C-alpha cells in the first residue's frame, strides 16, 4: 500500500498516523527535511478531495489556509497532500476576528458553485435567494432522505419533522437573512494557531449560507471563551 502511495505522490518517506476526524486516514508524511500532512481514503475518487481544495480556495482570500501540494489517485483510493503546519499558542480573540472576517463576505444567493460534502455525506448547494427553502430542502430534507435509506426514519420522526417545517414557515419565513461565507463544522481539528497573532483554518467545505448556523452551533469539542465571542460581536457590528 505504501509503495503504491509513494509512487503516486512521487516521493518516498515515512508515514506517522495522526489522530483527527473520522472520515479520512491522516498521516504526517516525512521525506528528508520536509514534512507534509497527508489524507487518504480507500473508497473515493480524487473528486472527493477536489471539493475540499475548492472549499479552501474560497476561504483563502480572507483567512490563512494550508497550501495544497498534490492531489492524486491510486488503485485503492485517493489522497491529498498538504502543507504541514506546526500548531502554536494562540489567542481566541484573533480566532474570533478571523471567523468574523469570513462571515462579512456576502453575496445575493445562498449555495455554492458546486455540491460538496459534510463529512462523507453529500451536501447539495443550488443557488437560491430563499434562505428558508435552502435550509429545509437542501439541508434538512437531504438528511431525512439519507435517514430513510438507512432505515433510521419512522412515523414519529416524520410527524416531528413536519411540525418543525410548519413552525419555520409560519414564524421565520419573513426574516431577512443575508448569505454569508461559511465553512465546515468548527471542531478543534479544523483550526489551529500558528502564533498568538495568526490562525490557520483547516476547514474544507465552503458555501454561502446562514451565519447563525455556525454561531449558534459551534462544536462542543472547542472551548470558546468570552474573548472569542466578544471579537465576533465587535467585528460584525
């Protein structure tokens, strides 16, 4: 496996497994004096990682993201080779400012120029100006259909979901929402501090969506302190 992977990358070296997300296999790839971050997945084509590259490119004008080194395919799956970034001591105030800078980028429509993924699940991103339809049809309905395919849906859940959609349409339909540049879920493996002043975003999937999705539901694996929230509030008002 390693020989085929090294041949596809075009370099030889050593692989050290790294803990992280539950979607890909991740490694520190060391060759000579150089180190890289390597993601592999045995059951996808390179288009899976291409969507990640495109998402990072969308964030790059506004926040620091890792440099892409190589994308490729082997007989067993696909790989993505990226810049290795050493994590340092950071300030959550700076992290909040970086996040706010992303959310200040707006457009007229929700969605994205292509579909991508949330984890390993497909995420459809048609362009639309109706935020509620985008949220219910392109996010909630898709997850419901996946639950049905996995035999995880039943009448009680269907009734509760219909009540939720009815509530949203009756109470939130007329709310004004501006599409903002968003990112993937904000857990501790998806951002790191290079220094006290500089943050790097490792989040791969982007779209124009609803800012409050992210601000109301940050991952519980990141401890956001008061300075983080104060920085966001100050930068967005």
